[in-house]
C-alpha cells in the first residue's frame, strides 16, 4: 500500500527553490532516474509559473562505461524536448592500482566540472535523495566520522561562484521511482550500480536489506541520529566561531599560538577543524588533527604540517595556512639587462624598476655585465649601506622573514658576487648613490597565506 509519504510531487521542491536559489538554475543531469525526476520537476514548476529563473542542464561524461556516449546523447535529446539548454563536459578519471576508477575519483572529476562551469549566483541542483543520505551516513560511520560526517549530506552550501542545492533529500528512492513510472519518463540505467565492489553498491544491495529485515524502522532511527548529529555539529561550530574570534591574531589570516594554548585540547581541535574548513582545505584526519593541536603548537618555531598540497605552518608565535609551495628552483640562471619583468621558473615573478638613490647603480650595468638569479646555498654574506657585513641567514632571521620565503628567495648576482637581495636592497659596493639611478628588484612569491571566509 502506498502512503502519502511515498507520493512525490514537484511542488515539494517549491520551498527549497524559493529560499535557496538567488539566480539561475543548473541541473546536474546524468540521465539516471534521480536527475531525470529532478529536471522534469524543475521544468514543470517553471512552466507552471512558480519561478522565472532560467534552467540549463550540465552532463558529465566520465568515459568509464561503453555506453557513456549514448547516455550523453540521451540527455541532450531530453533537454531538447524540455526546452532546456544542454552542455556536456568530458572528463578523464584516474584509475587505481587495480585499473578501476574509484567512486572518489569520479566524484572529484565531476566537481571540477561543476566548479568551472558554475557562474556567479547560479545554483547547481543535485538529485541526491533520502536513501542516498542514509547510505552516506553509514559509509561515514564505517570511516570513523564525527558529528559532521554523521549529519549526512548537506542540503545547501556555497560552491565556487554560486551555490549547491539538493532539494530531493527529503524524498525516498521509491517515491521518485513511482513518480517516474507514473509519468512514463525515460531514463538510463548504469550497470555499474550492480557492481558490489563499489562500497555504496555493496551497502545498498547486501547490507541494507539485512538491516531492514531485522529492524524494520531502522531508517527512521538513522534519521533521528542524523538530526542529533546535525544539532551537535551546529553547537560545535558556534563554540568554534567564538574561539576563533578569541584566537585571531592582529593579522586576521593567522591564529595566535598563545591564545590557542589557553583552550582545552578538545576545544582546540574543534576550532582548528572549523578554521581549516574556512580556509577551503580538505578536512584533516583524526591523527592529523591531533598533530596540529599538540605537536605543532607545543614544539619549536618553523614547523610545517602538510594537508594535501597545502600546509599549516607555525612561525613567529602564530599559525597560518599556506598555498602549495613549488619545488626549490634550479640553482642559477642568467637574466637579461633591460627586462622589467621575469617569470621565475615555478617561483613567482621578479620585477625590475628604476629608482633614484637605491638599487644597483645603472652605471655598473652594461651589455657585458653578467647578471644572474641564484638561490641560497648557505654561507652567503652581504654588506648593506651603513651596516656591518652579515650572513644572509642572520639578516633573514633578524627581520623575521618566514621560512616559506627564505628558501625560495631569489638572489641577484653580478659577476658571481651577491649584489642585491629583494626586500633588503643592494650590497654597498653595488648600490646607487643618492644622486644616481639604480635598478631595484621586487619579488612576488608564489606562496601565499590563505585567507579564511567568514
């Protein structure tokens, strides 16, 4: 017997669309039953005058199945029938050691497309439903997730220039199937959904039927647990927001180590988890979070903890997030006199400008002068105007130059002699006098301190 809860109607989506769609709509359209119901429902609401936003469909061709091109063609025809603009993006997914494309690799490839295609204030609609949400919660449980992971799939969030919305999360798989069958919609079936080597398929086909047979109401119980975890996560984030305000440094991009250490360990970890998410970085594992909350804060300065290609660094009593650091450039190469801008090999930009009374005296630069860019090898010394000669290491330490800049700092040599250090100036013997014009080199580092979003 079909209950009212099992009956799907497009009008169920009206509230979600009215409250969360500030601009135009993009439907992620795979051609499967879920996205087909979603697209049909949105088109129906548009045609009935519930909203005036434009709709377009975005299909991702993963090139995994032999039928991938047929699915793309099917989606194009459906969109033409519905009067919806259609675009397909073809992606290549990395395979694992077994030669199989993992669920995570396919998902990452899709989201790269979503990020690149989504325009300002557009909302991307995804067809995840209630059953997907429960499956995700159980998969996260198997991975040792906390309240955030056990809250299920977020219904709405920022994505690139726009937003992501999952308006079907309150609808069961069976209700969507009943709706699609009743309207005789056409959809494609992915045979990979039968492959239980994929974790979600194994859970759906082999595990959930056993749980449902033993505990018929287990889905409702899991929904209650998800709601409890959602509320717990809400409180965690509120507490972390308060602690973040307390621990922000004078430079809002960094956190004060001394302030962090006044918090209990569990609050410290809670704050760091939120802060890292606000930096836009991947969530750290439990072990990595323990490392950040203890060793990074309690050890000596200049410690770096990697997070994927990014990292968290401690320096000068603060911690900050850093963009990917390029490999140390090759030791030395010549630059042309007269050029005003140099793109250093994977090491940012070096710009030359003429200034009076500073920099390398132009009178010392001729077509025969050998000017080279080199990098620290250790033991370099320089004498700046009015100061005694010092090692470069001591000079950088005195001026608290951060470690991510020290290693990649380009040095200007003239005829094998250190002549100029960006940020400090020219060596005394090469420096322009007050009445002379000189060449000043400014370096733009490729590594930046990450800013977090409020």
